[in-house]
C-alpha cells in the first residue's frame, strides 16, 4: 500500500507515463517527452507546460528526484536537468500498473477486449 | 544540429511567452522549458519544415495558456496580496486596492458631507456592518482571514464600542430600529443593574490576551513602557474625574448621593480602557497571518472618529465650517488612503513603522486641534483648564495605545506557504505547539 504524500490513484496520464518513461533510467525533459510520445503511439503529446508542471508536482510528492545536471551529447552542449524515479515513485508505478492490469483482466473477463480486437480486425 | 530563422524566432517568442507563468515557477523551470521547446522546434522543422513549426505552435499555445493559469492559481504566492501579505516586500497593487476600499467608502462619504449630502451619516453608522460581510464570506470559504478585512474589523469594533457607550449611558432607553441590535440591547439590559459586570468580562478577555501575548512574544522594555503610559493616563483621567465630581458636589450632596455618579465615571473609564486595550490585543491574533499589517485594525478604528462639517453650517455659516470640514477630510484621507497605501507599499519594517507613525501622528494632530473646534463655533464659551487637560490626556491615551500596537505588531513575520509544502513557523505557532 502506498502511503505518505503520494498522489491519489488513479494517476493522471501525464504522471503515469512520465514514471513509465523513467522506469528504465534517468532522463531529461525532452527525452521524457519523446519517450511518452513513443509509449502512447503519439496519442499523448505533452507541451513543455504540462511536462514541467507534472515534474514540479511529482518532485513535491517525492515520486521523482533530480539527478546531476549535464549536457546531452545527442542534442547540443547545453546543460540539462535529469530526473530519476524515487523508491516511492517505483511503488506508485507498480501499484498503478497492477490497478491497470486488474482493469484489463476484468475487461477480458467481460469480453470487452475481445470485442474490441474483433472489431478492429473486421 | 538544425538551425533556421524560424526556429530562432519561435524560441524567442516562446521565451517571451514564458513571462505568463508565475515568477518563481519561471525561475525554477523557465530555462528547461525553453530548452525543451527548442528541441521540439528542431524536431518539427526537421520533419515538416515550417508547417511542422506551425503545428507545434498550435499544440503549444493552448498548453501554455492552460498550464500558466494552473500555476498561477496553485502557486503558494497566488494569494499574496489578496488574502495574505507578501513577506518582506511591498504588497501587490491588487491587494493595495482591496485594502483601500473600505477606507475609501468613508472618504467618499466625507466628500459627500462637504457637498451637503445627508447620507454620509448612514455610512458612518451602517457601513461597518456591510463592509464586514464580504470579509466573513471569504473567511468562511477559504478559512483564511483576508488582509483587506483588517480595516473593516477596526471599523466594526469602533461601531460596537459606540453602541456599548450608548448602552452604558442610556441603558434601557436606547432606541434602535434594527431588530438584531434591539434584541442585543434587550438582552444586555439584564446586566444593567450592575455596570461592572460587562466591564469585568471585557477586562478578563483583555487580561487573557495580554497573558497570551507575554507568554508567546517575550515583550520588550518598550512594550511595558507604552503599556505603562497608557494605563497611567487612564488612571489620571479617572482620578481627575472623581476629584472633579467630589469638588463639584461637595457640600451640596452626601457621599451616598454622589456615589452613583462616581460609579458611573469608574464604569465609563473602565469600559473605554478595556475596550481600547482589547482592540490593540485583538490585533495580535492577526499578526500570525498578516504580520505588521495588524496595525490596520487600529487605523480602521480611528478612521471614523471625527464627524463634523458642513451640515453644521445652519448653526454657524462662517468660514470656520469649511476650514473644519477640510481638516476632517485631511484626517480621513490620512487614515483611509495615505496610511494603508504607504504601509502596503513599503517593504522594510522600519519603513512601515515610519509610515504608520507619521500618518497617525499627523492625523491625531488634526484630531487634537478639532477637539477645540467648538471654541471657534461658540467663541463666547471659554476654555477651562480642566477641558484642556482632558483633551490632552485623551490624545496622549490614543497615541500611547497606537504606539503600543506598533511595538506589539512589528517584527512578526507573517506565516506564508514557502515554496515547498511546509509552512514557516512563527513564534506563535512554536509556542502554541509547546
């Protein structure tokens, strides 16, 4: 069970996908944004306002932490702020993923997913 | 790395638009947001050239507007000036405007008085009841007492004190068309047999707040000095009054017959002393949230003090009346406009002290001179030494109480939400927790 000042679940899509983006290591803002876009097949395109607003609230809720500031050689030589997931963030992500998994299982049991797949195949 | 004038101009435009976010947010995330937007621009331009940039702008602008609004409404400083003061900085103009509003009502009514409008008396006797309503509504909804409610508290307190005077003076003969006030007067008349009982309640409340203040704030020597001056002046006024009663009625009536007059004098002075001291002490309850701005309560209290002017023209149509009216207008302007404006827009404590002391001393100077205005209206009535002493003592009492307020409210930093979620702790909070 998640305690402390963690955000209420379900998480907002932006927060969930940012956590998911940070699941495989620390990233800077643009890198998080691109990762989220890839995860969602381009359906969730965050602007800088949404991205840093979410980051601010996630830092306040201790879901993520700031890592060292350094340049990204793939982009340019400007120093960038990197973020990584905290232990609490990991727990929240696990809990949210389980919640979604349960929801998907229920959807399967009720044949909602099957119907969707059939409809998309047809 | 891709570069183009379109990208460069978009970057500059976005940097300008970042000014829509709150200052603290910009300081924290502005550079990173600009970097991310530049990266987005390069990517969009690489994929679809200028069209890509246009599509990016169409996506970015609503995001920018929505999140800027969100940051403004959720920022800890969003309520600064509207509900709370900004610590160690001039109050934003939105807050200054709201602070000035109640005083301006009185100032406008004074101007109306100069033009012979009779409704200024309605403002004088009724405005405090109406001005407190929005304050109570906002307090109830937000659980935070707004900074612009301090002057209305002083005004309302003054009105309640006036009603108390009337009740002490006339008891069951007080007439009012207001059913709520009538019920209060009727209930309070149950105590009328002993006037000391309400005085005692007020004194207990005053002593409790004094004890609380001394326990929490560890007062300085200046506090005891000005409290001493205030108590001494009240004591002198009381003794002088009793001596005058005894001398005036000596030989004409026995002590049993004089006693009710002496009792009435004690009750009167006691009421005035306790209510005034209570006003200053009530201000300390507001310093936790509003710091030195609590001084606006006594400012609101003395704001409607003088009510003379043009309507008296019927009695004495000389040049004296306009002069008195202008003096009263100056008094009102000092307290309603200059004092709150100066205090609000000054950042330092020393500056705020200066603003309050200069404006209040000027205003009380006018007040003192106005105490003699009846001599100009009725020159045939001479000024007795007793009257002059009584007026001087009254002014010293006012000044000492107000300086006491300045001493008590200064150097108390208002508690505000810091940039994180943990509020700073004031000495009051620490002591209360202990």
